[in-house]
C-alpha cells in the first residue's frame, strides 16, 4: 500500500479521522474519544450519526480512549524507528472516533474495507485477489461493537484485532474466522468470579449485568458456572445501556429497589463502565449498605466509579482485573505530548493554524483532531494520571501488544532479515500470518507451560484413555447444553449428571468408562462390548441344545397328556408329572436371560428365575419321594398318613418348598442381587459386560436350597428295595438326583474361576445338563414303556408305592 497524503485521509465520504499518518502499510483503528453521540435518538431519516462535538461539552471527552490512541501511536513510532522489526518499512495509521456506538463505528469499518487507494468496496464473488485500504483493523473496544465489525471483516478474511472485546461469542472461529484479540475471553473472568464466591462459601447471590453483549453474556457465563457449583442466583437483571432513553433511569431504580427488598448480601455486577456508574450512583442514593459487590474488570477500578460521592458506603467491593505488562518510555511519551498541549494552550493556537511545523506531536491534523485539541487542553502534565492510571494502563498495554502482533506478522510476511524486507512481495490481507510464542499443538496433544505466559508452551502427547480436541464452537455448545440440562435437573430433581470439565488445552480430557483412545488421540472411541452374544459359536451351540431339549420335553409332555389315564402316568404322579415337565421347560427357557447384552433388569431377574424353576421341579419329585418313603419304610402308618399326605400333604410340601425359595429370591431382589458390571477386557479397546454381586452368599444359598431338596429326594429313595415284578420308581428318582447333584457340584468350583465373559455359558450348561439328567433318568424310561413295553403298562405294575391314581385304585379293588 503506497504512501498517502494528508488531504487524502482528512475527510473521506464525510468520515473525519482523529489521527492520520501515511505509511507503506496502514493500520485502521477505532477508539472511543467521546461518550456521547449526535443524531442517534429520534431518528426519522437515515442521516449521519456522529460523536458529540467537544467544543462546548468537555464532560463528554473520554480520556481513557485518548490514552489508548496514544499507546497505538507510541507503538507505531517505536516500530518505525526500529532497525530490526520492519526495516525500511513505514507503518501508517488512520484513527477514528467511535464513541462506544456501533452505528458510528460502522462507517469507518466500511472505509477500512474499501479497495486500496479508493473509497469504495467492490462487489465481488471472490475476494482472494482483493486488497483493502488498510492491512488490519485495531478495535473497537466493546464486544457489542466488535461483533458487528468482526462479521464485516470475516467476509474478506480481513485481520481484525480488538484490544477490549472479551465476549465468549467472538471465540467462535466459524463465524468470526479473522477475529483476534489481545485480551482474554469473559469465560475466564466468569470462572474467576465463581471461584471467589466458592472461596467464601457463598451460595445465595444476585446477578446484575449491563444490557449489552459484554454484560448479558458475562452474567450468563457466571450463571452457568454458579449452577454447576450449586450456587443459587436469586435475582438476575440487566441495566439499560442507553440511559438517555425514556424510563432507563427508572428501570435502574427498580433494579436497585429489588435488591434492597431481597435478602441477598452478595451481588455480582458484570457490567460495562457507563451502566455500572449509573447503577452504583443509585445504590448510594438509596442508601444500600453492608453488601458485598463482585465486579468485572470493565468498571472495577475506573475513576468514574471510584469518584462517585460516598461510594465507600455501599460495602465491600471485590473485583477481577487483567494483568498488564511494561511499556518502557510510554510515560515520557505521554508527558511530552501533554507538555506540547500546554504550550499550544499558552500560545492560544489551534492545530488547524499551526500545522505540522508547529505541532510535530499532532501529525496531519484534521477538523476532528482540531476539535479534540480544544477539548483536551485541560490535560496537563499535572493530571497525567487521567491517561496513565492503572485501569487505562491495562488496556493501553493490550493496544500496544496488538500493534506489535501486526508488526511481527508483517515481519514474517515480508521475510525481513538482516535489516531488509521484501517490500515488493505480492500478498493480500488474508495472508497476514499470526504471531505466536509457540506453535499450536497437534490434535491429541496438551500444552505444557514453559513460562508465566499462557501462549508460551510445549506440546506433549495425551496418554491412552484421554483426548484433546475441543474447539471453541463445540465447547460453547456443550457448555450451553450442560447449563440447560442442569436447569432441568434442578427443576425436576432427577438424577441427571454430566461431565462438565472446562479445558483450555493444558490438560487432557478423560474418556468415559465405555470409551477408549490410543495415545495422542483427538477423540474417544466406543469400546467393543464383550458378552455371550446370541450369534457367537458358544451362544449358537447353547441355543441349539436348548431347542433340542425343549423339543424332547414337549414331546414327553404331549405323550403324557395323550396317555393321562394310563397306569404308568397315574401311578407315577399323574398330573404332577405335567408340573415337573413345565418347570423343566421353564428352566430351559431361563437360559435366554444369560445370552445377549446384559442389563440391570436381566442381572437382577435371571438367577431367581433359574432357582425358582429348579425348586418347582425338585419339589414335585420330593413329593413322590416322600410317598415312596412312607409306603415302604413306614408300612404300618400307610393307611392313615399316606391317605392324608396324598390328599393335602403333597400340596403343602410344594408350597413350603416354593415359599422358602421365594423368600431367598425376595432377599436377592431387595438386598445384594446382581448388578451390571463393566470392566476392561484383555485389550484396552474392549469392555466386558457381566453381572456381579457384592455378596455371593444369597446366590449360593438359592442354588444350595435346590441342592438340599435334591439330596432329600436322593436320601428318601436311595435305599428303597423294589420287588422285581413292580416298577422301580425309586431308582429313577435316585439316579436323576445323583446326576443333578453331580452337575451342580461340578459347577461350584468352575463358575468363579472362569472368564467373566463365559461365566453365563457355564451356568447355561449346568442348567441344561441338570434338566436333561431329570428328563433322561426320570421320564424317558416311562416313555420307553409306553412305546415299546405296553405289556408293563398295567395297574399291578405301578401299585407298589401307593402312588396310583383314580384308575389304578379302581382296578385294584375289582381284582
């Protein structure tokens, strides 16, 4: 960009610059020299909105903005006099007044974006080869203004650096890809404020913000972090920003009155300077005292607030501030500048008449700069603090570093080396490189601080099981989602909880329990779930065995139903055989609860279902065993006891047996029971799902209960002697119970030792084997007689134990 003349930059399209300096490369800047506007209220025509002229209104002059502009001039003066940073290259500037108003800053921003050496913006589809009037824009100060200018600059990918806009919204690189800033986001400030509140164990506060982007989003961030830490915000309100509008001051009075009525002693005031000043004036006026005020950096140490009469009566004020660095020589620079102003005042001269020869401290004066000189003549070396006090120094340092970041980017772009720059290099604004202390870490790496500055770091790979890849956009969306989910949680009192970890790249994020990641990973991946699945070889084999056994059980059941009046059925239990077969079928079907992905419900229910099926089966066999024992070993009591037992005793035996197992199952469901457990498999990318109990006692008690019943059956029938001409039912019960008991005795040492993934297969095998043992030893011999030895299917053959039913008894009496 070539050198311009003073007349070119004095007034362009009706926009008047405060300071201008031609140079090889020009930086555009926006600073608030005023606090009032003309033409903003009661607008009926699209006429110009300008800053208030200070010729007659000295109170509207804003010395802080003036101090910031001096910091920019000071930085560029240093850079132009440097022989190493940009040798043989001269930086220029165009500085405009925005008086804190977005509509005022809009026109200079459009001018900055105009084509080089012109005042207009070309309408193009592709701006890759487009050169703007200036190389970068510095400012504006407030987030409200910066959001507008940043969107304009983003169209051109035009470098835009703010020295004061701290809104978290501007961190979104998808919307504001070319926006940079020389100060931290409000998210850091909100976290600091909540940390202060937690430090003093306060949990009942009020939140007040200014009705602009800075205040609204700032108080919203405070609310998000406060809710996460169980800090209740009893009252939230925003202060009007435009106090000249009707009812604005009344609104402020209402907010202060509400605070006075509430029983809240801690108030967070996240506000811009102007609204905070008006609000605290009203607090003093309404005599609100003995409160704790937590302030944001925008107003906490500004003179306009600290000079409010009786401000000390409001209570304790705690605030956050931004650290600033050193600017060697800046104090002398400002002192020299103010001395020149005093000399001009004494000589009663103006910048318009004097020109550069008389006023070297004021390069290329314009109409607006002349008015500014008239307004700031009250600034003298004696009141140097107006532009150099600590709050201003913090912001001026941000301006200073922003200018130097642009200079370092040019240094890299122009390939300056050994006192020379390639000033003729072909480049465009969007190519201006950023200036970093350290290169960004790769995905999957975390930062390791190597100095006091957060931008200086080394990179280290995140270990396995962690990740690092949070962009500002995704993080913001997650935080907002977390905020509203927590609000719902507070309202509904349900057990919703999410991992809410704030990261700035200096730590790796842990993966969830069901996720994994390799070292240096940008994301976590779902672990492969391992369990006994339906389609696994073992699962398929178990299903085939179950289907085979169920087919046998159903075949036997149909056969027994077709021959329900036959002596072999009536004489071995009658309808009780159907109950036994049904329980065996349930036992087979219970294995379906051991296949597939387990859940909490399945873990709780599958053991009781298995145990109850076993108990029902053994109970019916125990009834037969008791009748055999009474018929053989207690023959003298047979007539009385056997008759009573056959009438009611068998049902009592079954009910007592089932009741005992039911009590154990009840304790299982309501005390320990199984719960779903997840543990890492042999490799870190697998997750084994299995059911586990805190106490194995009830589990073994359920199985042991059925085992004791089986032993009782065996003991009742093992020593029974049966005549050769009668059916040996006792032997069938003894053999079936022997196989049943042996199966579950083998299960006891194997089950705890096997891999958790295949533990269900062991229990399935035990269930199928034990049910098959009963089916094969107890029911198959009866089927054999029905099909192949019908000559034995007679009443006499089945009258030995008194088990015969109605038909058997009738036949016997006739004979």
